[in-house]
C-alpha cells in the first residue's frame, strides 16, 4: 500500500500539501481575529461594568460626604422661601453653634454649619437676645440670623439686667417686669439654690444679661437662671471653684470703678498689687466698697465715715470686702480671673464724663492725677 502512494505524481502531492497549509493558516488567522474581538468585547464590558460600579458607589457615598462638612450651600442650606413655623428658645449664654443646633432640631435651618457661617458673617449676630421666637421653617441660615435679630419675632417678654447692678436693684427690676411686689421677689431670692462657694450670700451671683419671661416664669425661676448663669460664666473662664468668691468680689469692684472696657484689666491689676502690699498698707482703698455699704455717692460720705473701720471700708480694712458689691459681667470676671502683670498701684478717673482713667505705679504721679481730677470737678461744678 505504501508503494502505491509513493508512486503518485509528486506535483499533485506538493500542491495539495500547500493547499492544506493555506487553509490551516487561514483558520489560525480567523481564530486570532475572533480571539481579539472577544478580548475587546470583554474589555469594553469590563470598563462599562466598572463605570456602573463607580457611579453606583458615588450615589451611595455622596450623601455621607455631604453630611460630614461639605461646605456647599446647595447641600447644607435651604434655598427658601420656607414654609410653616416653629417655636424656638434661645437660652442665656447660647453660642452660635448652640442656637444652630436648636434651629436644626426645629427644621428652621438645614445644618448647624450653615447657621454658624451665617452667624459669623453677621456683625450684629452676637446681639441675639435670649427668649422665645416664632420662625418660618426651612429658610436660609442668613435669613434665620436676621429673623432672630428682629424683635417682632419675639413671642415672650424679657427682663434685662445691666452690669454693675446690686441685688436690691435687680429685685426691683424683676418685680416691675412681673408686675408684682418687691417683697415677693425677695422671698423668692431666699429660696434659691446657691453654690456652696456663695456662703449663702446672693450679692454678685445674679448674672447681668437678658432673661426671657414666659407664661410659666416667676421670680424664683428668673433669679435661679441668673445664679446658674454666673456659675456657667465662671466655669467657661476656667476659674477654680475655690477662688470664686475672690474673683467675683474683685470683678464687682472692677465693674463699679471704671466704665471703659480697656480699663477693667488694669483695675484688676491694681487690686492684686494692693492686696500684695504695693502701697505698704495691704488695703485696696476703693471708694466703691464704702459706697455700697452706705448706699450713697462718694461725694456725700463724711470724713468720719471714711475713717470708720467698717467691713466694706477698704480704706481702713485690709483685704477684700466680705461679699461682692454688684453683679459683674463676663469681661470683668475674665479680668479679675487673669489680671495682666504690671506695677500699677493707683489709678484715678480724671474725667467723669468721658471715663478717662490714669494708672501709675508711682505715688507722686498718683497725687498729680488726683489734683487733675479735683481741677476737673471745679471746672465742671461737680
């Protein structure tokens, strides 16, 4: 059988072989082209699938990122104009963030971050008063700040206590706002919960601010807010509780001695130096303390009274008086808690109209300042 094939025409055998090789090569090329098409299709499918996966993940993750501080107003601030209404309460001492949290809970603004940004951008925002307000819901944060500054949105009454008032003056003001007798306010004061550091004395613990008077408010609740706010301010200024008496007493004297904000820390410095004996006596020598005790202006105090060693006569008695002499504000408390270093030992307010006050560590210069004050009184008939 082999020989029969070997006797075949050689030309025919070679041509068939080439034909078979050509067909095999074409099949291989077709297979390669098909494989490339399959690879390309697989790549395109993979890219499309990956794109869909990324898009789906972004749809899920995007809200999480925006809730974590994305500053875009479109994501965090209502566009307005808003609808509906909500009753909210701004408490004494609330920060912009605290007010923002209250507004978010009431659905007035979209986020605390948006409100804080609007609050910081409005120079009048720190003037927002404690109290109850009726506000439109879902409004832009900037509009919410403006609404809180508009007294027509207030839904309650309020009582404002200025810095430097003594307890009896505060009682009279509360009684007037509540339209009750002062005796009722005094009775309410006797029932207050005071800090142990107050030693049972309320003077100095009624913090000056504006307090809301709602339908359920009474003298006791209003006065207790004042006491609680004093504690809050002391803690906010990192005043150790064992120094609360000294700081409040010093701050109350600072509040009564000068009117200009820049002078408060310097008066606190003088008091600290006087207590340390800068003038050799250990007395702080403040007229305001005896004025508090006698309840009359310094110009009406007699020579005998100035020379009588009573508890509040700090010309005659060393150390601080037994209680504060008024309700100090936060600036005075901060000054008393951290008086600046320096050698000032005396000061004189040389102009009662402008409040100009001069400080010195030199006694002779102090005498010159005192003479300047006397001259101003003569020229102005005081």
